[in-house]
C-alpha cells in the first residue's frame, strides 16, 4: 500500500532531492504537511476576521448606536452582514479548515505511517479551491450594497430575492463562496478516506488506527454523505437569486421550507463533522498525558459510527416552529434525545481514561479537559432544546445561541488550541512556552463562560436572536438586561485580548522555542517516530511497521511507561 | 504479541495490495455524495409536485416520452459496451478490440448528450424555460445536472482514451472511469421514470 502511495507521489516528481524554489515548496506544494499548514494559517487568519466581527456586533448590542472603536457606527444592514458572516466564517472557514482539513492533512499520513496522501495533486487542488472561496467571501463584503445579511442559515424567501434581502451582489457571492468551500472539502474528504483505508503502514489493522484519524475519517464520511443536499439546495437558491427561477417562492408554486430541509439535512450532520475530530484530538491528548490506555477504544469507535448514522435523522429539530407536522416533531425529538447517548458514551470514556492516570497538567491537557467540561454544558442544554415543547418557547432566542456556542467554541476554539499546543513540536520542530500557554488557557476559558452564561439568562427571559437594538423593545430594554449584555461584551474583549499571548507565543516559539526532540511527550503514535519537523516523505527511506495499538501506556513489566506502535516486540519474546 | 509472527520480518514499507484500488475507491466515495445530491433534487421535485394543484401545469408543453425512451436505451447500451471494453482491457490489455469497444461506448454516450441537447432546444422553443414554471425549473435543473455529469464523464473518458492510445493507461484509472460512467447511466432511468413518466 505504501508503494501505491509512493507511486502517485513520484508521478509528481515530488521526491527529487534538489532544493525546490519558494513557490513550489510553500505555495504550489503537494506535500500534505504544507497543505495542512496552508489550511491552518488561512483558518487562523479567518478566525481573526470572524472574531473582529463578533467584537463589532457585541459592542453594538452593549452600547447601541455609539461609535465602535476600530469600526465606527454600525448600521442595521451592517449588523446583519456582521452576524451572518461571523457565523459563516467561524463554521465554514475556521472550524472546517482547521479541524478537518489542517489536522487531517497534517496528521493522517503521519499517524498511519505513509509518505503522503494517495492523491497529492487533488489535495493541492482542494486548497486552491478553498483559497478561491475565501477570496470570494471576502470580496462579497465590499460589493455595492454590502455583504449578505440573511444569517448563516440563509433562510428563504429572504435570501432568494434581492428585493427582500437588499444585497443583489452580496447574497449570490456568499452562496458561491460557500459552495466552492464545500467542493474543496469534498475533494479533501475523498483523499482522507481513501488514504486511511488504502495506505496504512504495514501491520496497522483497523483497530490500530489512532482515534483522531478514525474520527476525521468518520467525519469525512458524514460530510460526503450529507453535503449533496446542500449543494443541490445551493444550486436552486443561486438560480432563484440570479436566473429568476422560483424554487423557494411560494407565490410561483415554490416552497420556502424546502430550503430549510435541504440546509439542515447538511447542517446538522455538519455539527458532528466538526465535533468528531475534536473528540479525537481530546482522546489522543488524554491518553498521552494520563499515561493510560484509551478506555473503550472500540466502544468510542462504534458510538461515533452510531452517532454518524443518527445524525441524519435529527435535522428537523431546527424546524419545530417552521410548520413541521407535530407528529414528525415527536419523532425528531426522540432521535435528538437518542443522539445524546453516543456523545455521553464518549465523554464518559474520556473521564474513565483519566481515572487513576498519572495526569500531567500542561497546556494541551488543560485545554483537552476544559473541552469535556464546556462541551458538557452545550450538550445538556441541547437536550432541552431538542424537546419540541421547550423549543417552541426558546426557539431563536439567545438561549439557542448560547447553547450552540457552548458546543462550537469547545470544538473550534478549545480543542483546536489543544491540538496546536500538542502537535506544535511536530509541526515546527520547537516547543511552545508552557507558562504563557497556561496564561492563555485561563484567559480563554474564564471569559468564554463570562460571555455565554449571561446569554443563557437573557435567552430564557425571551431575548430574540436577531435584533439590532434592544432599546427599541420596552420588554427587553430594562437595565439589568443591559448590564448582562455589557458584561458579555466585556468578557468578549477580555477573551480577545488574551489571544495576544497565544499569537506572540506562537510566533516567538516558531523562531526561538526550545528545540523539540522526536517524541517530546513520550507518545506512542507514529507521527512521533518521524523527525520534528518531518521532512519531505515523512519517515525517510523506511516507512514504519506497526506491531500494536496506539495506546499501550503503562504496560506492566516494561521499563518505559509507553510502547510506540512501531517498536518491534522484544527479541526475547520472538526467539 | 499479536504481531510477533514471522510474517513481519521488519523490512518496512513493503506494499500490501489494497482491496479496492485508490482511484476506484476515490470515485466510489465521490459517488456517495453524488447519490445524495440527486436524492435531494428528486425529493425536492417530488415534494413540489405533491403540493401542486395540477401536475404538470396545464399551460406547459409535455416532455418527449418516446424519443427519450429511445435515448435511454442508447445510454444503457453504452454502459454494456463499456463493460465489455473493461473486460477486454483486463484480459488483453492494450488491444485493438479494447480501443474499438471503448470508442463505440464513447460515441453512444456522446449521441445521448447531443440528442438531449436537441430535445432541450425544442422544448425551449415550445415555451418550457427555467422561469416559465417550477415544472420547467425542476426539469432543467435535474436533467441539466445529469447532462453536466454525462459531459464531464465523457470528457474524462476521452482523456482516458487518448492515454490508452498512448499505451499509458493504468487499469485502475480505467476502472475508475467505468465506475463513474455506470453511475451516470444508472441514475438516468430513475430520473426518466420520475421526471418524464409520472
């Protein structure tokens, strides 16, 4: 298998040993690690834009009508554009590229012990399409009449007709950008699944694959299976916007709720598409720093498959008040409550992994443990919202908003930081500063709760999600509500300021960090066999051979408390 | 000590033949997405149809059922011939017969697309357009999506044909092309029954 991968790689003239130019090395590279970095840095840059947007609209909510520093006065149309693109960016241009594309590209070939993806040229094409989609999205902010403001869910008929949404150029460009981005991940997903199935190191059986690789593969399968309807819907919506068809226009025989079905059929599995890789990251980090075998490897794996299947039958819980038949709502409530079981199994398995371990509280481990706690809050509030009776009251309030931020922030922020701190030595060959990491950790976790706990209270009091200025609504304009809004905004600013130590730490460590050994965390998986950072072709001339599962920590009768996957069984045992 | 057997002599990196070759596997994964894409279009179409008072709308032209039945047959024959070409390539490698069968299948596929194009031109002249009704919108989007797939697949296979002529075609690339064409052919009768017949 490794040979097959090498063959494809060789066709690109890809392993020649002369020093490639800057362009072929960093821009048009087919090396999976470079493509991973491209995704990572694009994602982080987009996170800065998305974070800035949230700062601007939170300032507007806390101090309505006043001029926001670094932005100016926020008009209603600008407010809509900011919330829409904050959501779009954070999900499609931060969570997806960083969790799936960057980690998948960087980790999969290293962790399964091969030299590159099986389709390196497709991989490069994937990033190029993604970059194009990024440019289209950013361009859509600057066209006449501004960027699209119909929320990231882009509900019809608001999004379908320019006379409703007021953005004749912004709306189609937004849709085009999302579609391009999806095509990019489609190509990437094909690569991830095929590589993991066909190019594993010799001896690596299915149950020897590290959990994070499994999770990225299952997430990719979910993505591949759910994204078709969104593409179909996007084509129809684009035709409605640009060619004057009437798929979603009730006046001409169309059906506006149809879009919601097509969107959420993708949109809900998408939550699990980003959740699963985050779970995988947490599993790797917990085992390494608790020095224990992953509790219930197969149980976690089967749960995630079950979760994947169930996730295709929950989408209408987003539509309880969109005229869905109450009997159907009952069914979707049931599936939604059921889906909390596999997630709970995973969380319990991680807690059991920690049980009795010799835990090392360094930065990646802190982030991984914070993920468990914070995601739990998101998960539990999700059960309330999944019940159609409660949802009718809470729908489209800040309660929903706080709920999904308690799921998405642990996924796309906390788990991503855990992954960056954990794999930084492998990515760049140097260690990040742990003290600054811990400062960054506490400066992220505490204000994060400071933002969203008040929003739960506001939402339960009936504060609607999509309102530009609450002072116009006597019921919502009271002073104690406004104090909560100001507290949330203040927490956000603190959170943003505490990201400065992270960026400084990141950049300084790139140049000056302590040099990392091959295996600084004494971990078992194959990426730590390669040099830090891994060269072109990852493992040199000889690809590793796998003899055991990825989590053999603290095995009795061994001097070392870890047992790398590639270490041959002792000679004594063999003869 | 699961892997302590002698079968692992530790030379490292030696290949094990994957059950499904990379290119074929990649195309199969892609087809999963494609199937879901067409399911979404068809179910959207069926929902709209079920909600309509009259279907097809009385003022809209009827679709050419008989002509398209003939065209369907042509498409199915192209898949059968391509299957033969695949068998011939596997058995005899680069042979005249393989090339002829491949070319014939390509020709039939091209005929299908061109014939569809003529039908579209006629329907447009009768007043069935994208904007004329949701009937027209769905017709052009669904059948157009299929036509785009057919054109893309034909272009890809033309490239494979050139490679075959140059004696550079790998079996797995050819098989990947075949699998994708089977998908394009296989989805068509379903579309024909759901869009043209009912």
